């Protein structure tokens, strides 16, 4: 997740919002800027919430995949182990 963060569209959008805020501050009068500033803060809040939701969903998906793999591999291991033990029992009983 940390490797992917710089490339996420959410962070790119946040950086564009910051640059937009800077432009608004330098060009327009202060009254308009305060309104824009509140809107920008709300946008950032929504983006942060979205980012955390994305991370949570991603971690849940990864956990489910790991869980399924774990079940699959234990099943395979049981099959292999049972077949080996049966062959071993046959071998021991024959000799």
C-alpha cells in the first residue's frame, strides 16, 4: 500500500487541490478565498475518508484471498498426506 500511495489518483487530486488553493489565495479577494478554502477542506476530508475506505477494503480483500489460499493448501496437504500414509501402510503391511 505504501508503495502505491504516490501513484494513487487520490493523492494527485489532493496535490491539485492544494495548488488550486494557492492560486485562489494569490488571485482572488479574501472573501471568495475563505469560501473556496472551506470547500477545499471538505474535499480533502472526503478524499482522506475515501483513501482510508480503499485501504480497509483492500486489506479485507487481501485477507480473504490469503484465507482461501490457506484453506486450499491445507486441503492439498491433507490429500497428499493421506495418500502418502496409505501407500506407506500398504508398503509396511506387504513387507
